[in-house]
C-alpha cells in the first residue's frame, strides 16, 4: 500500500500536537522550532509549550502544527527523530 493511500483516522487539515523530548541544552528549543517551521511555515514559535523534567536534565516541548496531510506529518516526524538532540518524538 502506498503512503498516499494508507488509511488514516486523522481528518486533514487539523491542528496536531507533537511532543518532542531531548536533553536540556542550549539551542534545543530553537532547533526544534526551526525544524517544525520548515514543515509548517505558519507555526507560531510563541505557542510552543516547554516543560523541564523533574531534575531539569531534559526538556519536553509540545508543538501544535497545522497538519495538511499525512505525508507532511511523516516528514516532520522523520526529521525530528533523526536529529541528534532529539531523544523521543510522540
């Protein structure tokens, strides 16, 4: 089955939250924001939610993107997951 015809439960377009976790280091949030904006140019960086871990070693970011297609989301997940600063993408 091709990626285009793969069934999905998501109705596009929609607002879609993505959680990204990584070590709490300089430029982590800015790096994630640049990647997200590359896939959703209308993404408002000010809307990004940040939550440090209990001990402050990790940072969880929630970015709500305007998803136009499954292909767009898949490409975003792939790029985020491949970045060395990112530990988990949900």
